[in-house]
């Protein structure tokens, strides 16, 4: 009988030991959903790249799972609701969503917090050299490629050109970049707009068939107080020599793709992930996935952020001297 009691006691202690280990096991198995975008898109590359990075995969505290989505606005909504822990969202959507100014959506998405800047999508406006088009205002009455209907390029073109008072005064041609470059080459367009990283293959193509110029969009934006109205756009310049025949720097502006987090994600997880990705090895890994990530660096980590930052990210960037 004593042996039975002793055995029972040993078994009970063993069961208590297992039970006490369950919380740490659960923590190790915590699933962190990272919202990307459509298959093949840059947003999805971000999520996949972070998921497969070895120091992230080896974490004993969480497991990152990349999840595809329709893109920026869906990520905004799902991160806000907690269906996603992290996501990639344009700074403009974070700003508009937080302030209840999304198109046909007055909900305020206040649980989406910035973690870091990833890369920028800059505006570029291509014209023929000697065309007489020196500013956005000179497009009045001209044939202009404005991006695919429903695309971010089209939306930002409509936003900027409306702000400049020319949207309804140009002959708009909704088409993709390569189609616009071909039409430009055939003299079917006087100008075309892009909202993408440079160098753009479409602009390179256009420069092979025509001598081109790029318009200084920052000058137009400054004069019209565009940055005051839409503070999530940031300034940048297309370097001289980016395109054939454009041997001067061209000031412009960009929206920023941001890594964001739900406000309830623990500060430790946010800080730990940033500490893994924003190392020499982590950044090399990201750049190896896609050249677009060449902008990722400690020095650019807080670029384009005009909305509240997650406390875990705030701690990280303060330690790096960026806040």
C-alpha cells in the first residue's frame, strides 16, 4: 500500500510538473500572423521574407506565419481587428484610416500602429524633352497616361492632379506603365505618370525611343501645400543619371510602405522582431529577397511615419537614435 501511495505521489508530482510547463509551451507555440498581399506582390514578399528568416524561425517564443491578402486596405482592417498581428500598409492608408477619411469608410482604425518604414513608391511624371511641359499645370489639354484604373498609381494620380486643379482638364488615359510607355513612344501620349520604385523599366523603354524629361513634382507640391494636406507623403529625388538623357536630379514625393502592428501585440515581440531584422545579416536577407528593400536601413527606419508608433518599436528606434 505504501508503495502504491508513493507511486501515486510521484505520478501526481510529474503531472503537476507537466501542467506547470504548459504556459511556456503555449508561449513557444504562439502564432503571429503577418499580413502580406497578393501572390507575387511586394507586400507578400515582405511577409514571406520575415517568416523564413532563420533567427525568426528559431524563436522559441512565437511563430510567424505569412498570410496573403488583397493588400494595404485589407491589412489595415485586419490588423486593426486583431485578425492579423502584423501587416504591410501604406502610410497614407494608416493616416486616412486613423482619421476616418478612407474613401466611403468613416471608421477610425486606431489599433494600427507603425513599426518601421520598408520602402517607398515615388511619383514620376515623364514628358518629351522640348515639349514645353515644365510643371503639372502645363498638362492642361494634354494626353496623359494616369495608371491602371483601380491601381494605387491611378488613385494617387487622381489625388495629386485634383489637388493641382488639372485632373478634369487633361485627356486621361488609364493604362499600365508598359502600355503607357509604348503609347508615349508612338506619340499617342504627351506624358505619363508612374508611382513605383526607380529605375522603372517602362521609363527606360520610353527613353530608348524619345529624349525624355522628368518633371519636378516636389516644387508643384510645395507651392500648392500638398504636403500640409497629405502629410504622409515624403520628399525624395530621382538621382541624376537614373534614366538615359536625364542628367539632373529630379525632386518628387512618395508614399511609404510600412510594417505595422496591432496595438495589443506585446512590446517584447515587436522589439525582438525588429532586433532580428534590422541587423546587418537581417537586412542582407531582406535585400536578397527583392531589390526594392535596398532602402531598408537603421537610418531610414522611421521615414514616412506620421501616425503613432507601437511602444515596442518606439523603444527600438529610440535606442538606435532615430527618435
